[in-house]
């Protein structure tokens, strides 16, 4: 299992999807050592750790109907979801979301 270190109240963070809890936790470790996310939260989390995406891109690429709600839930759980307003030539302004890992700082 890959451990992703981010700025979170419970560092280092090990994030796991709720559907994989019983399969992924190694023997001898406790479930309390992991932050368990709902499947949609886990999908958005993985995307945002690996790059910057707009809410529209997340909805198109993932089976998530309202990515802004998922991002809000991740923020409420303490994940540092960063956002930045961008505007390309001839485009409307939109937000790019990302989660910075320790290695990127």
C-alpha cells in the first residue's frame, strides 16, 4: 500500500477507500492508523494528489456527480485541498484544485 504524506492533523497519513478496508490493512496494524474515505472521496483524493483538476474535469473523468461537494467533504475532514483561479485566453475563470504532498513543498 502506498502511503501519501500530506499536511493533515494525523501525519503521516495513510488513506484508504471504505470498500477496501478489510483487504488493504496489513496484519498487525490497526484501522485507527488509517483515514477511511468513501469511494467517491477516495477517487477525487487520488486525482488531486496526482495533479490539478477543475470540478468539471473531475466529474467527466470520475463517476462523481458533484465534485464540489466531495472537495468540501475532504476539506472538512482536514485535507489541504488548494484552489487557484485561472483564466485562459478567451475562457471564463475557473478553479483548479490540488492536494500538495510533503515532497512537493
